[in-house]
C-alpha cells in the first residue's frame, strides 16, 4: 500500500484507491520465498473472507489449510502421483470445452506461450513443461497450501459463489502483504487429496491455492498480460 493510501485509510477518507490497489496488485505468483507465514495470519484471512457473498447465503466453501508436515505429506503424494500418472490424470470437472473455440483459444495459447517463455521452457520441451507442472503440486514452494472442496450435489451457480470467495481470500491476503496463486489444477489430484485429507466422495475438489511471500525476482512473477478493456467487454446502453 502506498503511503498516500495508508493515510487515506487511516483518516477514513472516502477513496477507492486502497481497494483499487489491492485489485490491481493481486497477481498470480508462481514462485515463493521460504519466509514463513504465521498460521494466525491465515486464520485472519479466512475470518474476513467469510463475509464473501453467496447465493441465498449458502456459503458452499470448505477449505483444508496445509502447512508444515501436512503440506509436505500432500505435496510428496501429489508429485509422486503426477510423475506416475500424468498422461491419464483428469480433473473432476472440465476446465474448458473440448475443443476450445475462439476467441478463448487465442488468449489461452498466448498466455501459455508467455508463461513458458517466462519460465524458460521451450514449447517443444515436454520434460521441461512437465517439470513446471509438477511445481504446481509443490505449491510453487509457498509455505501455505489451501485445498477447496464443495458438496458435489450443488450446481454451477455455486461455482459463482466459490469464485467470489477465492477472490476475497486473495484480496484479503494481498492486503496483508501476502501473494497467492489460485490453482484449478489441484482438481486433477482428487484421488490423492481424498486419501490424504479424508475428503468424502460426496465432495468435489474445486481448486487449490498457494499462499506466501512471492519471489518477485522470477520472470514468471513479472509477466505483463493483456487485459480486455471495458469498451470491448461492456455495452453501455442509452448513454
Ligand atoms: C479459477 C482459476 C483457476 C486457475 N487455475 C490455475 C492453475 O491451476 N494454475 C496456475 O498456475 N494458475 C491458475 N490460475 C491463474 C490464472 O492463470 C491467472 O489468473 C491468469 O493468467 C491471469 O493472471 P493474473 O491473475 O496475474 O491477473 C487460475 C485462475 C483462476 C481464476
């Protein structure tokens, strides 16, 4: 937070600056330092995130917090499963339609290319790419990993609520100096997570999340991504 934003918050001035800075400042980070995150800070973030809105206040979220030995155990099992089964692993729910159509295919391909370039992996280097995917299951070295589940009888409307909840967590974390990476990819690890965390069959693995202090010396933590302008995604009626 800038000094100016801090001053405005302290003085209770009406200004969107602080929230705007958090929204813009939250970026997906794929590499973290080993600076520990006090568990009290994680509890604090979850306590404030409970105020996220949800359809008819249903609050469909369930969360497993992984730190220390618990995190190590899950990471070891997940990396082992990935190295063994990477060719056959599938998520519990589809991430994209198959085949992916335009304009999403172009943005998807561009983003993957940018990420690979930042990570220094050639597009043809399958082993290098696999190694980078395995790092997802190490929570990119973040000391805190979160696994999110949801009662599978719920319908897509609850995914809307879930997305808002995840963003609320990420902003609350950013406001406390922490960085995050939301990770749908953990849905591929549902058999491991079910076993290691005792997640019942009745629950769907929605996503994971890294939380920690980003290593901002890494190129992949400094990517400039295209963001579509409101002139393109919004229609202003009768203005
Ligand atoms: C629902 C959701 C799932 C995501 N899953 C992953 C993931 O599995 N792995 C990953 O590295 N990034 C994941 N991301 C991060 C996106 O790639 C990232 O948000 C996007 O590229 C835009 O970058 P930004 O967050 O820095 O603005 C996910 C983001 C969202 C919203």
